[in-house]
């Protein structure tokens, strides 16, 4: 628990230091950019994440914008950085708008196929 | 030489020369062989083209193969072993062994790999000594890395004077095994039938002695096609198999003391178990210690629904452990350490002073060139022995060193932790449940729902959900992966496993990556032709998705654009229609299906076909991973 708390604290601290003013984004354009940059390869087309730990879940309930921007521009662990020269601030804001637009689905307890 | 002996090559050579010299004369009468026979017996013989070899060497080879109990030989037909193939079919009755027609030698071997893991005994394969083994090589490497026995026969004509000109020379080689010797356990090129019999028994014994692995015997064409000269002098040695060795008893006692004294022991099992009995022993050991078990998955080692199964919590448990027991773990170093990608920075995952016990035969079967031995990691207590064979002694030693109820306080927490791990997996699986393309979690859960009442085997899977979610309890449920991570394994391995399971009443299913299937789709034809029932679900994500991230990592490292990663990694434009591909080879198929609500009904229809004894395929357009 203490490790988790420390990690969360670090993310907030670093992202606060890094965070830029957020550009307004469009979820429609964001979906196009999400597919163009093949974010879905590791995170799934609806941000659900992957089964081997290769891409964490992005949605629903995404990270705060600052932490999201930090992780995209200067990531922790093995994710490659998506720098401004190649993914603009506008595109990143659009991608964030897309994953923020994804609504939660049914919970596991309500899905019979997951309750055996 | 026996009376009916006939040197066919000498005949053809002589006949060709005679035809050029004496027009209008019977070619056969001018052949050296015919001339010799006519003069020795004083009577005119029928033309030599009518001569027969009623008891060729390959018949005896079949007798030897039958004596090993090998039931199947998978092969693409080849002239260098034509006599052996003919003897299997006509002399042996095409039964035990039965000739299985394959479209590629890689498939022959991957079938044999899947079969051996499901059947618990090896299958044979046949291939040309040159081009056939070259095709087979990657699959042989997979079997080697996976420690699976495969008995391979290579066709060859060692005697250059007997070879037909042209192709036969291309298909012959001085040393057929040289190509594979870095990743097979043993090979031989017998020069007589007695030599063949003895080497075959030796090969089978070596292949099935733990740690197991592929072996190669060259079936020389001259010996196979020629007559048996004196059968009374031939004998087939008795086949006796080695008993797996147990680890040293003193070392086992020491291991028990370390485990009993540990505050946070953890057990990691990889290719540890060979049977349900092995799983039973591992459960008994884990319960005696109240120690969580991480099943790495090289084989089915531990029931997934047992409260001590914690395969999804490896990093956390390894990080907390003060004593770790490794059971035939292929990559010990990788369990405790990691290297970041792409910067290659080292990071320790475990405590610096964790004590490691490793029961393994890994050091007894290692070679230098190919690096499947993984990074060196010294264990504090390395025990050379077979993990399954050593477990009973270790259990006894642990129980002897433990006071009754000593670890009872650990059990309650471990039950809660197991429940939390399962809840996390279910929660993760529920996200994106209604997505289209279909989520891999939903695809996996839907499949389980339809097979859970049967005895089932998931022979191959390109997704991991089944290991996190399915409450698998039987050794036959999972058979591990490819070993060497060589693409093209899945289709053949699933067909091979299904063949073994067909006779045991076990329903075989596979979740096959589209990229992997494109390497060796011909395995589907083999399944249809030989009526090998299994359901293949194509995890059709239309890409080599793992490679996308590699390309993006390199682009980031080189500070270049990130939107080009689809080039060379995707399988689109055109999309592959796997249902049509399967149908073209006589396999019942449906798809492509993108709607997640439609897959359940499609799986049901396909399973009805499989239960009738035929293969079926459903192409599911699905998420990347």
C-alpha cells in the first residue's frame, strides 16, 4: 500500500511539474489520432488495456490530464515517448478527449460469462 | 544378396547405355544385373523390370518403429525415404504407425510437439535429409527449447554411386544432422539394419529421458530400398525407458529446512509436471508450506482455482519472497531481475538476499551456440534432479520439519489474496466487453462457457485470459507454449494435440493468432484429411501487434515519426479471409465475425461440428491483445 501511495504521489508531483495548459480536444478527432498512432495496439480500441501487462487500461476513468500528458511525453517504464514534434499538443488533447468520452460498461459481477 | 534382389539404379544406368549402343535389342536383357542372373542360372529370365524385392530393408525398419510403440509418423512425402513410406503403408498396414500427410515439414514437427505433450509419448516425423530438415529446423528448435521428444527420420543416400543424377544429389548430404545438431539431443546415420534397430531404440530412449528432446535417425535409402540379406541375424533390442532421477536426499532435506524456516516462501513452477500425479504432489507441497505458487506455464502445474495459485501476482510475490523454490524454471534470472526496453537498464525485482532453491535438470542438457539456456543465475541450493520425481521426498522432508498447524495463520490471508487476484482479473476482463472488434477477454470467456462441461484442452492460445480466468484443474487442460517462440507453431501443435486427445475423449480447442496461422495454414488440411477434430478460433487482430510497439520504440529512440508503425506489421489490405481459407481445405468454418454478440452462437455451431469428429474454425476479428 505504501508503495502504491508513493507511486501515486510521484505521478501527481511529476505531472504537476510537467503539466501544461490543456488544449481543448475533440473526441472525434481523438479517435482518428488514437487509431493513426496505433495506441489501440497496446491499450485496445476502447482503452481497455491488454491481457499481458503490455498496455494498461486507459478508460473509463482516465488519469488526470497532467499525469496523462506526462506519461505520454516522458513515460515511465517501457512505453515509448510520443514527443511534440510527432504528436502535437492538439492531437494529444484530442486523444485525451476520446478516452475521456468512453463510458463504463457492465461490471464483472453483472456479466454471467465472467462468473463461473 | 537375396534371390529377388534387384539393383534398380544399376539397371537403369545399364539400360540407358545399352539403348544407345544396340538399337532394337531389349534394354533389360542388356542390363548388367540381368546379364549376370541369366548366366548364373542358365535360363532366360523375365525382363528385370519385373523383378521384385519382396522383403526390403524398410520393412524391417517398420518392425523396429512398431516395437517402439510410435503410433503416427507425420510427413510430407519425399523420394529419399520413399521405401520407408511404402513399407509403413503396405507392409505395416498404415497402422501404428499411421502415415499422416503434412503440407510442410515445419508442420510435421510442430504436430509432433503438440502430440507429445498431450499424449505423453513421441510421434515420428520423416523428412528429406536436406530440404526437408531445412524446412523443419525452426520447429525442431521450438521442440528443443520446450524439452519435448520428437523422433525424426531423415531420408538420404549416403553412397554417392547409388544416387540418381540431379535432384537426388541436391537432396543428399554427408551429415544430415549437422544442420540440427545444436538443438537436438542425439543423432545417428546407421549403416546397416542391425545398426538401425539399435540406434532407433537408443534414440527413442534418449528422446524420452528427462530432460526430453528431439532426436534424428537417418534412414539410408540404399539400406531401406535394398533387400534384407540375412534376416535371421537381425534382432530388435528391447525398449526400456529411463526412470526420472530424484534429487539428492541430503539436498532435499536442506531445501525443506529452508522452506519451513521462510517467512514468505514462494514456489515457481515451469516445466515441472508431466502428469496429474505431478500436479497432485505440487498441491500437497504448497499446502504443507502454505506457500503461494506461480505457474509460469511451460506445462500445466497447478490448479488455477486453488487458493494458493497466484500466477497473476508474480512480481509482487517474488518481490516479497525470502525463499523461492524453483521447479524446472527455464529462465530463473528473469524471475528475479529485468532489463528495460529499449534502454537495456538492469532492475532487480527481488530482495537482494532472497534464497533460491532450484530443482532442475537444465544443466544436464545444454549446448553452447543457441542461447536458450538464458542468463546465468547461481541458486543458493541447486539440486540436479527431476522436479516431479523429487516432489514426494521434498513433501516428506517438509512435513517432517514442520510442526502441525505451523503455517495456519498464512492460509487465511492467502485465500483472500487469491480471491482478490481473481477479482482483479474479472474486473479487467469486463472493460471493453461490448467493444467491436471483440475483446480477447470476451472471446476467451465465451469459449470457456461452451466447453466447461467437457473434458477440455486448450492446446494453443495467443491470449493470456484463459490462464487468469479459467478454473483449470486438470493436467490435460493446458500444454504450454512453443518453447522457442518461433512463429508457425500454433496450427500444427493444435492438430497434434487434438490427435492425441481424440483417442482420450478430450475436446481440443485453440486460440490461434492470425500471423502465426499464416505461417502454416496447411495444418488445417491435415486435420480435415485425417478427421482430427478440434476447434480453432482465429484471434484475428490483422497484425503482428507485438512488433508495432517494437517499431514505435525504435522510432522514439531515434526521435522519428510515430505514425508509420503499421508498415511491415499489419496484415491488412487485403484482409485475410480465414473462413474461406479453411473451407478451401475442407474445414467447416465461419467468419470473419466482428460483432461480439455473434461469437457465442458461432462457437456453438463450430463445437457441434467438432463433436461430430471434424475440425472447425471460427475467424473472430478481435482486439490486438
